[in-house]
C-alpha cells in the first residue's frame, strides 16, 4: 500500500505518538484536573506539557491554547463564539465546508451576510480584495491558509495586515499548514488547526489558538474542574472554553507529534514541496491529464488532477486497486470546485514519510491506466 492521503490525515505517525498513547492507557493516569491524587496530577502535567509546547510553537500564552475535538470543532467555536446578528463576514473562495457550513447556516437564518474575496487566476487572493469587500457591518475575515484541493498557499500575513487596517479580526484555517508552515508571524487573531495532519498527532484532536484580546462565547458549558462552587461557567481561559473531560490519550500522542513537527518543520516543508513538484512534473507530462493549481504559486504538499474521459471517483478506485490510497471527489470544498469549474478531482497529498519512489510509482500507475484505456 502506498499512502498519499495526508491532507485527510497524516500516516504513518512518528512511533513515539503511539507509545505515548499506549502509556496513558496502560498506566494509572487519572482524570486531568478532576482530583488531587497522584494519577490525576500526572495526567494534568501531560495536558499542561502539550498546551505549553503548542503555545511555544504558536507564540501564544498557554491559557489561550484551547483543545478541541478537531479543526471543525475549533472553527465552529471561533465562528459561532464571535459573530452576532447583523454581522458581515469575509471568506475565501477555497474555504472548506468546516468554514462554509457554519457561515452558510447563519446566513440562511438571516443572522449574517457573506462576501467571498476575489482571487486571481492563480488562486492567490490579493490584499486589495479585502479593501474591495469590506462593508460597515464587516466583523470577521476567515482565511484559508492553504487549499485542501490544490495546495495553493495564500499570503496570510499580507491578508491579515489588510484586514487589520480596518480593525477586522482574522480567523485562520490552518488545517493544511499547521506543523508545516510558520504560523507565528502571520498575526491572525484566531488560528484553528487539526492535531492529526501536519502536527502528526492522532485523530480526535484539534486546537484553537486565541490572540491576546480575543474573547469568545462558549459553545459548551459544564464541568471544568475549576470554580466548582458556582453553577456558572468560569470566565478564565482555557476553562471557559474546555468543558468536560479532556481526551488525555490523544493529547499525550499530540504532544509527541508536535515535538516531532517542531524539530523537523523546515525540513518537512522542503521535502514535501520537492515531492509534490516532482509529481506535478510527472503528471503534467502525461497526455490529457489535467493538473490543477498554478505551478508558480506557493503551495503545500497537496495536488489535484483528473484523467481524460474518466470520473474522478473511477480514477481513484482504479488507483486504489493498484495499491494507492488517494482521495477522489469534492474533498468537502464545493466552493473551490465551482471556482475551478470541476465536478471533483483525484487528490494526492504527501507527508514526511512519503518517498520519491512512491511518487514515481503513482505517475507510472496513471500512465498505465491511460495506456489501458487507449487499447
């Protein structure tokens, strides 16, 4: 099996991730923050270490690192926790449904209005697109850092600066860039990310990083292990936004994944770009194959393509039968596909454990399918 679906979830994980998770399940770890005994305190130290490591990676205060179920949960927390009736929101053309569905639902109920930022033919959004789209009621700008369809990477720092000139807070969807790109200097007010992709942790983890002055209404209220004398949700962070027992085994794994990603981030970024550029070159040389996204635009290790005269689902199934794990379809990003003018694509996405031999094998397999269709 050749796994090239890292945009959905990274695999394999660094071996220490599984070891850390097994250690929690096989040793007496208690409920973090829900007791004063040694097992509970041991769990609390693991949670604190994960929070502090992420804070260092993102340049944030530890209490402003909020653990969530996944990136979708983090995006919902940021969107629903900050918007109010009558607000206007700016959003990018390549937004994932984790962004669009919460926003479209609010729009459908008449609570907010939306504007999609103008993108150039290469998929890059110029900062002046924000100037053009801002309205008096605009209260939030939601940016997708990198497309999960084409891998095109936006200049989030320039876009954030443009939004800040109007006093607009920026929510950055870093689903495809956390652990790979440097997020510290972007200046976004909120950053949502999964733990199971570029951060190399297990599924069931997500993070919302809040800027210094950001305050959100909690989506969930309940036990936090703090201020237990009160029936009201505590005001302090992270407790205000983290009700219920935290997912300790996956946070233990996430801690190890983040440590690995931090130590190797620049090398991973360079290596993944090399592999995806090689794949683009190999596929673009095959007759009739359409490769999406500009080769000249900055990008991450994600690439979409289609084969001539073949539905993307069929192509993905044919490649699956040859031993390749890819994804065919809309990739939960219908707005991006409307912009591209496609009904779906086959997506390949590399990770730190992908190899040049695997990339060449995929290109050879596509060539084989094309040859078989000709005969």
